[in-house]
């Protein structure tokens, strides 16, 4: 083989073009040129607008799942907030039940006593909020248990109300809980006042059904269906003016001197969670005159002895 026929060119692997430093300088100059041209002459603005318009549908389609998830989270958060606000409103309503029930009674009382000179202020009834824990398992009685007892100052005989009216009365007190007998219990009784006729009577629970009965009423008594009954306050337990029941039916028997009057309780007998336990008004009344008079004979001999001693004392 002749030496002149040998290819002396280097293979492609060893071929080299421009140096790396030269390429870096050219690319840097081109980048500076494009930046200056874009800033001064806005050369790439039409291209940028065209690309943004072409990519807008793609961006919206990619953002749709994200926006859907955010909307779902916002809906759930708003629903939880609404439920929390409703619960707070119900608790506030139960706490203000006593004041709302006393407003109408105080207005009517002020109208009757405005012309009198000796005006006495009404009794301020203290109360405690309680929560119903469970109902009594006894099928022959209507009782519930609340979460307040002797440790919180609950006394036996305390009235229990809700936002609708009277529920019952505390009949048994434990250290940390109390047993409340509902008005519909067969052994329950409450003195009531007919708001239409101002006639006093007594309402008793029935052995069957969630209802009450107005007993010992004459057959010709002035009682009508729809009459509202409130606590009269004469028993020293219930404050006056609390809703108790509504006359549901009247059966005036000819062969009997009394009428059978069935009442529907104003407050629901089941499903109540928050209640108010009132202090019996008898604990806030002044002492009975008989108890004051009983102490007078004991002090009489002492006063008589002092009087006789003053008569025997010599004059100076």
C-alpha cells in the first residue's frame, strides 16, 4: 500500500470545532442582544401573546380539578360553621328561656299594680343550667336525670323548665346528679292558673300517655278548649307565669259532678337536652308570721321581769 493513499484526516470522534470559551462568548452575546431587543424594541411580545392565548385553554383545564377541590373544602367548612352557629343559638335560647317567660307576666303585673301606692318588686329567681343525661329506665314512671346535684347547690323540689315551659320538678338529689319527675308522671301535680279566666286549679299527670288532667273541676266550670294554663305561684315552689299546658279536650259528664279535662303539656316530654333548674321561691320568701309569733311568748317573761324590776327601783 502506498503511503499517499492513506487517509490522514482525524476520525469524527477526535474532530473539534470552536472552543468552549468561544461558544460561551457567542451565546452570552446573543442572550444580551435578545434581552436588549426585547426591552427596547418589544420583539418577542407578539410571540409571547400568541403562546399565552394558545396555552390558556390548557391552563384552565388543568386548574379545573384544583378549583373543584377548593370549592368542596369551602363548602364543608361553611357547613360546619353553620352547624356550630345553630348549636350556639340553641344554647343561648335555652339560657334566656326564663327571662322570656317572665317578660309577659311582669308586663301584665305592672299594668295591674301601676295604680297602687305600695308597689313591691317581684322575686328574683336564681337558676342553673343543666343537661339531661338519660331517662329513667322505669316504664311506669316519667323521670329524667340531669348532671347537677348537691355539689352544685340543687335542692329537692326545685322546678325544672326549658324554653317552652315547665318540664317537671326535682324529686331526688344525688351528689353529682338529680332525678327530675316530669309533669306527665302519674304522681306529679302542679298548681295552675287559667290565663283567660284567672281561675286557679291543679294539674295532675296521667298514668297513660304524654298528657295531664285538670281534676276537681265542676261540670259547668268556665273552661274552654285552647285555654292556656300557667303556674300560679301559690305553692311556694314554682314562680308564677311559667307556661304549663293547654286545654286539649273537655268531657262534661252528665252523671258526674266533675268534668274530665285533658291537657297537652306546653313543654315537650322527650327530646329535651338543655334545661334550667330554678330555686324554689319558698326559700326566698320572708319567714312566716307564725314562726315570728312563736318566739314572742318566750321573750314575754323577760320583758315582764325587767318591767317589774324598773317599778321597784327607788327614785333618785
